[in-house]
């Protein structure tokens, strides 16, 4: 309980310190990097620590109930124990899954593996292949635009906002289809 409180306190403290220094414009590079890393690490670890807490507190509550003698018959005792162990198994799996999902590099590797599995012959039933033509392809005044990488691996700041935002997503999509039409001509 104390470690969860301490983690949230450190996250709030680092965010406040980061925002104050950012407004003042007096960040040192090493201090800014350390604060950013502290905030990112706290955001990545919060779901895992909360699941650890659930996996620790649930058997403790069950043990207190058993010690108090609330379960009278053997069936109830066995049923509740099986439910608790099932929830603990799911919780332990979720801890590992949260580690993969909330860490950017591990998430990237997981998505690559899932994409490779999707392209395997045995998993073809899940593959969707759609081709859609952009209605603006017939426009004679197609302008060449610079190539920009957008999508899941777009660089973000510590608040989760896009680091580079040149335009709306719809405009970027139209520019991509225009560039694709030019390359096909």
C-alpha cells in the first residue's frame, strides 16, 4: 500500500517539477532527461504494481474470511478457493501482459510478432485485405508532398501528445493517397 502511494506521489512530484521548469525555460538537459525518464517509468509501472497489489490482497482477504469461519460447508470453501486461484492466475498473466503493453519497445516487438503470426498460413482466417481508392485521386492538380511516417510509432512527448503535428490526420491521409497515385503513373 505504501509503495503504491509513494509511486503516485513521485509521479505527481516529477510532473509538477517538469511543468514548472518547462514554463521557466531553465531545464538542464540532464535534469530534463531524468524527469522525463522518471515520469515514463512511473506510467509504465503503475498498472503492474496495481495488479501485484490485487494479487497480494485477494488471498489475504480470503485467508481472513477462512480464519473467521464464514465458510461453513466444504463445497463453498473449495469453490471460493478455486475462484481465487483462477483470479490469481489471470492477474499474474495480466501483470506480464501489462509489462509488454505499457513498455514502448516491448509493445513494438509484440506487435511485430503478432503481425508475423497473422501472415502465417494457419492464421489466414484473421487476415483482412482491403483496397480502397481515394476519391481525390481523379484530381488533376495532385501536389507532391514530403513523405511522413505516421501511425503507431509516431514520436510522443511525455504527456502522450504528438511531438510533430503538421496537420490533421485526414490531410495526411489525402497527401499519402495523392503521393501514391503519382508513383503509380
